[in-house]
C-alpha cells in the first residue's frame, strides 16, 4: 500500500486552517500546518519535504506569492497549489509564472479540493501520460513527455484566466492544437473558436478579414461584412503567425486588446466585443522586436502568459503514440486498413530528427499509408550527414563520410523516385492528383519527374529510379 502523501497547509486564518486540515485527514493525508509564510519557509529550511503545499495567497508578513518563490528556491520541484479568496487574475498569473501547480478559490467544496490534490499529486483520473485527449474529429492533444505534461497543466490553469496567451515554438509543433485545448478547457468552450493565419491573408485584406467593412470602404465593397472579431464575440480567436501582421495593423490590434472595441473599415461606429486572443508565432522574438517587425507594446500586451512548445525531437517518447493514433485516424479517413508499425519502423521514427515536427510526421505517415511499402518509408527516414557526426577529420574520415552521405542520398533518391512512380501509376499519370497524393506542389512533382527520368519510362509501363 502506498504511504499517505504529506501535505503542508499554510493559512493565516485559524478557522480555515482547522477546516482544511480536517478535510485532508479524513482522506488520511499526513498534514503539517503553518500560519505564516515565514513559518512555512522555516519548516522547509529545516528539512521538511512535503509532497504538496496548499498555500494561501493573502497573508500578513511575506504573502503567498513571496512564500511560493522562497519555497520553490529551496525545493525547485515542490508542488504548490494556491488558495485564494478572490479570483485575482494578476496574482494567479504571477503564481503560475513562479511555478504553482494549480489554484483553488475559497470557499470550495471537498470534491473540488480532492480533484485539485489528486491532479497535483498525479492520482487523478485525468492522466496525460500516453493518453490521447480528443479535441474534435480531427484534432487531438497528447502529453506523454514531462515537458508536454507541464504544458498541459499550465494550459489548464491559464484557460480559466481570461488573459491573452502567446504560443511559441517551431513550425509544426502543434501551436494550433494547444490553442484549441486552451479554448476547450476555458469557460468559453461552448462559444466560437476561430483561427486567422496572418501570413496566409494578403496584408491589404487582413484588416477587413479581422474587423469587417462597410459598403464603399474600398473598391468592390458592395455590402457590409462582419469581421472575425465580430463573428467570434464571446469566443476565442487564434492569430497564427502574428509576426507576419503589418505594423499598422498591429497598432489597431493593440487598441482592441486594450479597449475591446474597434470600427469596421469605412465606418465610424464603434463595435464592442468580448474576445479572448491567443497568438502564435515561430519567429525569433528578440530579433523581431529589434527590427520593429513586432511592436514592443503589442508583444508585452500579448505576453500576459507564454507557453513554449518543444520540438518533436525533444519529446520522442510521444512518437509511437502519435504514430498509432494518427494511423488509425488516417486509415478511417482514407477508407483503408491501418498498416502495421513494426518495431523497426518505430525505432527509425524515434531516431529521426523530424525538422518539420508534427506536420512532417503526419505527411510521412500519410505517404506510408497510401503507398503501403515499409521499405520506402524506412528509406525516407535514413539519417542525413549533419556535418557533426562521429567521423574524424582525417583524410580517411572524410572519404568515409562522403561515402556514407552518398549512400544515404542514393537510397533516399531511389525511395523518392519509387514513391513518385507509384503515385503516378495509381492516378493513371494525372500529375495534379499525384502531387496532391504525395503532398508536394505540382511544380515540384514535374521537376522530380525530370530529375529521376521517370517520364521516359511511362511508355514501357515500368518505372525505375533513373539512377
């Protein structure tokens, strides 16, 4: 039987201290108490190692936030849940930034306290290690690594605090999925979620896309049209690739964030909205601020809280789960039986660096499912020479490195040529359909057909790599 968890309870109100202590002891937790932040810090300094701290925010002397900071300095991995009489957004955000696991507003029911404690101690029903969290028919969130479990926990906290959130990470790491998770966990979950890709909409159209327009606002504007902010009133909007938004439009967005109001193009009327803004980007923030690509005042307004998604190469324990779940999804989508994921293929996938992150993994899996050849899939994952390998810099080493690089490139080319040939065969040489099947542009397909000499083999009905 697992030993009872030790909980340090810190609250300056004697009645509340006794009440919560009684609730905890009913569940056989070992409870230590402290009536001030100073006392709690002293207990930990003297060697107390609680599994969890329940810490009141408002206390005389050093308050809850200062106590939290001191406790986390003494024991960096310490799990702390904040207790608050008021839902103070600013203090909740500060607590999260200082490392608080969760917060709960007083007065609370025993069931609420139990749920928060179970989740903080990892006993809750909502386990994220290896489990898939469905967000919609084609969107799911997985947190099987320590980094992603931490992000999932932070997302759950920030979801209930109505502030902007900035989502950072390389392209393809799943920033939109994280935005949808925050929306689903928030009080706005039953309202609209909209995504606007600031890089995909031409700069001169982006303003009307976001804020709408009135007749005569510009050439071709024959009728009024609401923008995304109006359509998303009471809901959540994700501004993807925020770094690509023109600076003049960034200024207008700043006013919306500050005042929750704007005017349509061509109108003097003010429209008030209640929209939660999430923003995502993969740009280098310091560089973008230095070059004025991103307005500093807008950045600090959006940066009420930041979540940074790690690249897939830093959470490789999630790759088998992603592959198996995505394979089942795609097989259903394409009305095909799911293909086996052999130990060898799974190993190759875990050794691959996935520079394109989740997007690259999904496209790889799609090609494997459609073409149905594991050897081609394995060849696609062959490691490339990154210039930092274990081969020495002597002449023999250089010769070996060149040879291995050449072999890898040759195998990759052959696999690519065979994949293209199969796609062409499957589509009866409809190049546009084949390009769509292979997830590449039509132009790229024509270039590769010429590169591998595939076109010449068409009349013989036998396609080769054209080595």
